């Protein structure tokens, strides 16, 4: 396993701005007019009220009142950096994506994040950690919106809002509560793999630099001939994977992940990653003993090949403009990269762009962090989407429709969606082949004794708070089915009786597929 527990290191403090010399620029209102007094409101005499006609005061307060946009519904706490991706392998047999020509460079913006806690929450809390990369390719932006963990909790977008509700603070008490999220997860055996990863020290990384990233889903790659394969992507950290114990993370402090990344980049210690890819030929998708489009599973038996390198070398000049307003969406794809049938990915294709039109606004692509850097981008609107708040398209043409002889635009054949055949019954049911306990068992057995002990301590710390014996027992029965030693050690730590665990295992295995333990 690549995982190590790090020694805790002190974060280097940021440098302080020097006092400038010479004449200072004039302080102005938003309309450009100079401001004569920026400390005192205009009043009706010494003892009189403040006048509404003080336009500068009203503007200042009104702008202040509007400083916040809604935080991301998940992954609200994060930090971003700019950098460069360099392709290192010719993968044109698999994908025509223009960024993958050896030694071609593509600028990137990366945002790291935690998932559940709010915008200004402490960075030491246990969470999966987001690793989202926006590649500004010459054929449009490709967003690889992944996590540090290789799998996910659930495999159907239908369950995502419920899962997030269970993990977010209680609607009554406004506190996160293990009674609620383990109630949810006791109905979700496929979460066993992700929960096992999350409760190791991978849930408290030593830094963002020492974290791998995973695309998690399968993607459909298409080459120039229209031929297709499925692929998964992973970032491997050149800094290694290092984690803290829960106690070390807490000691590292409120802002340690951001401070570390900013500190390293500012002192010229630029973190880098290798982009790796796994390939699954279409003909082999039925031959695995699990569904290859189930994001609760890794493709454990497939080799990884290196296809590129990324270095982060610049901290954004303004946190809000770049990091907060960045809008990563799995639906931002480029020719050569398309969706697989993964039901989570399919839901994400809708959800991100939708939330961003609300969170940032319909004209979010006009912001520098989100704007594509394609050749035509300087020459006015790319398409006929128009208007809305804060529009700055610079549209001068009479033609805002397609097609037009007055202002023709091309739709190149290479950019058409690929063709593939489907023979299927339309229905609504769970996937077949769900060996949900095999991979968490393999993962458990790959851990060192120290990491096993940490996992049991971390997991029992939360599961042990659950009041319901039945919920604790069902949860332990899942971990037991992953590995008997794992389940037995956990049962001891959360005060669950082994005969009850064995009873829950028997009930689980007696239930027909498609049925879940009833509440
Ligand atoms: C952020 C939805 C699954 C990784 C978000 C956001 C939404 C969302 C609405 C906020 C976006 C924004 O405001 O800009 C969903 C849904 C999912 C899902 C509906 C399942 C159907 C996943 C999975 C991963 C993931 C499987 C990892 C592979 C991320 C990351 C961010 C994010 C990294 C933060 C991006 C950033 O830094 O701005 N998700 N998510 N999500 N999600 Fe998901």
C-alpha cells in the first residue's frame, strides 16, 4: 500500500506585504467618482441622523450585503491552484482528445476540497477529499472531478441527495449525527468499501500535496475512427501519500491544508502528479465478476499506464474569483472523452452544471477561471446562448440563431457524439453482480497492523455513538462480511454481540437480491 502516516510538520507562514512608497491611488466609487471621506457618514449635524442621500455609504453597505454567493451544496471547503499538464504518452488509439499528444502542454486549475462540512469549517475533519482538475484544452474545457478515495459510497444518483442529507447537520439540531448517517448506511451495503477507506487515515490527509486523486467513474474514450474503450483515471502524487492520525490533523489546525499548499507553492516547492489510465475493452465489460460501471468498485485487476504529468505552480491572486467561483462539472467534456453508463456519472452530468447556473449564475463561463481558452473565444460569442444577469458577451452580430447564411458556423463531424448500439429493456432496478464485500476485504488485508488499529479506532469513534443496537449490528455485519477479523475487532469496539452479528449476516444472505434490511 502507498499509504503512510506522516510526521506532523509546521506550516511556513505567508509573507507580509511591504508598505508602498510614493503617491497613493485615489479611492473611488463604483461609478469612478473620487470619494472625499471614507470614514464618516454624511449626517444632519452632530446629533442628527445619517442621510439616505449618502450614496457612497449606501453603495458600500449594499455591495457588502451582496458579498456572498451560496456555498457549494457539497465540497464547500476548498482551495485552488493553477498549473500545467503535460501529456507524456500517445493514446490516440484510445482517444482523439487533443490534449493527449505527447509533450503537449495544457493549462489547468485544480481545486482540492473536503465534502460535508461548510465553507469555513476546520480542515482537520474526517472526509473524503475532492481533487477537481479543469484542463483548458484547445478543444474546450475538460473537468476531471474526482476524490482522493478510489470508490464512492453509492452507485446511483437517485440516492445522492438522501446520503448528503444524512451526512449534513440534522435539520432540527443543526449538528452532524452518526445516528443519522449510519441509519442511512445500514441500508447501503455497497458503501462498505468507501466507508472502510474513509475511516482509515486517508480521511485525514497530511496535505493536499500528499494525496492521490481518482476519477472514480469509468469514462468512454473514442478515437478518430469512432472506436471505443472504457477508461478510468488516477492522479499519483510525486510527493507520496501521507496521512495524519485524527489527533495529528486536529493539532495541525484549522487551515492546515490550505496553508500547506499555499506555503509550498509560494516557496517554489511545486507539487506534481502523474496522470494514470486504466483501459477496459468494450468486449470485456460482461466478463468481470462485478459491474465495471459500479463506482463502489475499483478495477483492481487492470494495469495502470502513465499518460501525463501535472505541476501546480501558482496560487490564485484572488481566492473568491478563482477558487470560489470555479465551476467544475463532469459534463464539461471534449471530443474523445464521453460518459460511460455509470449511473452516478450520468446523474452528475446534470447536477453540477445545474447547481452552478444557480450558484454562480448563467454567465459563469464569462469568468476567467471558467472561460474556455479555445481559438475562437476572443471573437465574440461561441454560440447562441445569450443574455441573463452579468452578461458581457460583447455580441454585436444580428445573428443569434443557427443555421444562418449571414453568419455561418461549423459543427465539425469529429465533434459528434459517438455511436453505439443498445439492446435493452427499459426498467428501474438495481444492477446485477454486486459483490459488495470482496474489495473492502482485500483493502483491509492490505493494511499494516497500525493502519488497521487506526481504522478500528476511527470507525468505532463514530459508530460507537449510534444508540440503535440494530443499526450498529447491521453495520458491523457488513464489515464482518468484508473480513471476519475486521468485523470481530469492530464488534468489540462498539459493544455489539457476535451472535447478533452472525444473525444479521444470515438475514442479509437469506434476503433475495434487491431487498435490503428493513428498518
Ligand atoms: C461538488 C453533486 C458524486 C466529487 C459537487 C457539487 C454538486 C455535486 C452539486 C457542487 C458543485 C458546485 O457547486 O460547483 C454530486 C452528485 C453526485 C456526486 C449529484 C452523485 C450522483 C461525486 C463523486 C465524486 C464527486 C462520485 C468523486 C468522484 C466532487 C468534487 C466536488 C463536487 C471534487 C467539488 C468540485 C470543486 O472543487 O468545485 N458535487 N456529486 N462527487 N463533487 Fe460531487
